[in-house]
C-alpha cells in the first residue's frame, strides 16, 4: 500500500531512496529500461521520477511511462512537468490524465530553452508560477521542485537563486530535489542557508554515480557541478579504463551517500540514467549487504 501522501512520507520516517528514469527513445532502450527497473524494484524505492522534455510528444512519453510504472512494477511515480513554452490548458490536461491514472505526485520544472528550435510562447516564465498554478488548481497534488546547491547557472548570485527558491516553496512546493553535486560541502552549506531564510521542506540530495569520463564532462557542462580535484585526477589517470572509472564513481558516490545520511539528509535521489548496476551497488553497500 502506498502511503496516502508522498509529502508526509518524505518529511517523516526513515530516509527515502528514489530513482530517476527518462522515457526511452527506442524500443531497444525501452527493453533495457524495464530490465533496469526490475533490478531496482527489489530495492523498494520510496518513489521513482520520470523526466520530461519540452513539447507535447515528449510530455506524452513521460505520461506513458509514469502511468505504466505502478501497473507493471508497483512503483510510485513522480512525473516531471516542464512548463517552458506550455499553455495552461496543456498543463491542466496532462495533470488531469495523471490524476485519472492514479498519479498524484509531480516535479514542477521550468526547463531550458530549446537549442535548435524557436521556443513557442507559453504561459509560465518560472517554475514558481507552475507550482502556484498547480497548487491552486489541484490542491491534492504533492509537488516537488528543483534546487541547486551550487546555484543555478543563470542566477546572478547564489543568494538571488535561493530567494527565488523560497518563492517557489512559498508557492506550494512540498519537497525539493537537488541538482547533481560531487562535493557534499555544497549540499550542507546550501541546506544551512535555505533553513536560515525559512525554507523548511525536505531537500533531497541528487546523486549521480560517474560511470564514464566523457559522460562526466557532459554533465559538468550542462549543470556546472564542481568535481573535487582528487576525484578529477583519479578519473584522468584512468581515462581509458571504463571499469576502473566505474569503480571510482561508485566508491565516490557511496562515500558521498553515507556521509549525507549520517549527517541528516532526508534521503537520496539517484540519477540512474536508466541503468541499474551503479545504483544497486551503492544501495547494497549502504544497506550493508
Ligand atoms: P526555476 O525555478 O524557474 O529557475 C530558473 C532560473 O530562474 C534560476 O536561475 C532562478 O534563480 C531564476 N528565477 C526564478 N524565479 C525568478 C524570478 N522571479 N525573477 C528572476 N529570476 C528568477 N529539465 C528538463 O527539461 N526536464 C526534466 O525532467 C528535468 N528534471 C530536473 C530534475 C531536477 C531534480 C533538477 C535539479 C533539474 C531538472 N531539469 C529538468 C533541469 C531544469 O529544467 C533546468 O535546470 C532549468 O534551467 C531550471 O528549471 P527550474 O525548474 O529550476 O527553474
């Protein structure tokens, strides 16, 4: 039985473990994803989240996967909703379809501007506007939002970003999931500063085990996360050895998670990239198996 409200589960009880998946682009990727989901389901995650690309067809893929997860695997999905370039009616229709399918948990996001196409005019400028819209129209939804321990790339300062985050929480966010970080000092400092300005909702750290060097570079470019010098050096020493890099990545993420949980983080959200091996290894190590 799923607890009635995800927000209640996240603010009380043992630490949550959750996994992010993205809608698979091909039939082959879909088969691989369901294998990964089967292997991760035994770890009994509190929820799994499904990412969303901008645009109607991508939103439909998110919806499809989010609706399948409880039926096929008994998992609790949190559907990402991206508002950039969307009209209110489109968001309302997506949410209605989610609710009709039994999904009451969403992650409300702005999204990024499309790289190669013109952006359609939408009704929302920031994620806080989407959160407010959802909270007003669907008071029963559990709404999460994104947060950035090292500051969002577009923000003028970390302080300004934090004040915008507070606006997003006051608009009705029940919990926050962080962007990837590799140095826990950023998370703890961020939580401290967030609490100091009255942000009280759970802030779940987002962890991505590094599994290859080029993937790491891509993510750093996308989200601006700082890689500790020692980790960076160890990775560059083994740049051609995929197995060694994956082992380093798993060891680093395991130490990060153990420290986060020991120092009071409310759970861990794993960016799985639709793979199970690294996340399983980390969780098994954390659970002492
Ligand atoms: P916002 O909260 O709107 O913030 C965006 C920027 O605007 C920030 O710099 C903020 O400081 C600033 N800002 C906010 N309010 C104001 C204001 N009133 N005045 C001036 N400036 C303001 N992207 C996807 O496309 N699909 C996904 O599924 C997805 N999932 C994600 C999951 C997580 C956990 C995270 C951390 C990110 C995810 N992203 C996803 C990426 C996200 O869409 C981008 O980082 C995007 O650039 C910002 O989205 P946001 O919801 O944080 O935006």
